[in-house]
């Protein structure tokens, strides 16, 4: 009996990580490089992106292509076509969409452009990349896609309405693609994370998360990659799974009320 394909055979030779310059995205990049995949890294800021690429090349001896990109602009046809043309130069067998935009505050009190940017970064851009790269994966009969979700999207989350709404979409959309693409050899996973020790988390709620369990980015990436190809979605972290289970048994109005008390101010 032939040996099962290695991770690199199944999902290589290149992986694309969106939102790769720090936090969970950078942790994914290291985990994938360790498994022998070359990397295309997308992020908005060229400096941190190039620093991440230099670190990855030195540590893992893989090819790394840093590609600065404002993912909020992929809705523009000209920007989208240029980006997809660049990506078509590599055989990308795995897409990890980690980038996110999370405006904090009451919806009506913030500029509408903030909510629209959350929609562009958190929902429109991963859909665009998945459609383009997923077609090539399905044609090859192998590949994988990971969309990062959030516990905030499992119920209404006051003062995070745009973010929570897009993360609810992300989980449902990725689970739907899991059902559509399995038979075509493409594994799709919605990875639902909770509080994770990243610069974005610190900027949103501060360094002190209170009683909430806070994961390390490396643990999030490790659990997600272990679940890829096994289930439609995974809530990473034992504490997060326990919290989601308890919260999910409550009436929806009470879930929202609790999120109102526990969420950012």
C-alpha cells in the first residue's frame, strides 16, 4: 500500500498567508515553512512583511515572496486583476486567510467607512482569493483553505457589530465550501479563535483580558493545521470550546447581554 502523501505533497509547494506579518498569521507562516512549504506573504505594511520574510528564510530555508497588499482594495477590479496575476505565477496549494479589520465602538457612532472596510477585508477579500486559488486547487485535485473566524461571530457582539457579523459570515461560508469542495480534493476549514496574544488583540482590549483565556498564536496555528481535512470548523483552545459550549446553551438574548458586559468598551 502506498504511503499517504506528506503535508507538503497535499498542500504545497506554495502556501499563501494573508495577514502574515505578525501574530497568528506569522505563526501560521512558521508552521507551514517548518512543514516544507514555500510562502507567499500578504500584508499591508511593507516593513514588517519584509522582516517576517527575512526571518522565515533564515530559520527554515524556504522561498518566501513578501507581497505588500491592502486587502481592502481587492474589490477594485484593476487591483484584483494585478494581484491575481502575480499569484498565478506560483502553484499555491494552501490559502490561510488570517487578515482582519475590527472597528470597535457603537455602529451608529462610527464612520460608515469603518464598517465597509471590515466587510472588504474580512469577507470580500477572502472570497476573492478563495475563488481564484480554489479553482486551481480543484483542477489539480488537491489543496486546502483556512479562514480564520472568531468567537465574536458565534452570537451578536455589541460594539463589534461589523467584525462579529463578518466573522459569522466567514464561518458559514467556509463550512459551506467544505461541503462543496471535499469531493474535488480541496479541504476547507473555518478556524474559530478566541482571545489570542497578538498586537491586534492588545490594541483592541489592552494587555489585560480579565478572566478570558488567552491563547498563544503558535497554539492556534497548530490546532488549525491538525484539524484541516478533518472537520468543517474547529474552535481552537480548550477554554474557548468550553466557553462556547456554555454560552451556546443560553437564550440568544442572554448571549448578547453577556457579550455586552464582557466585550470592549
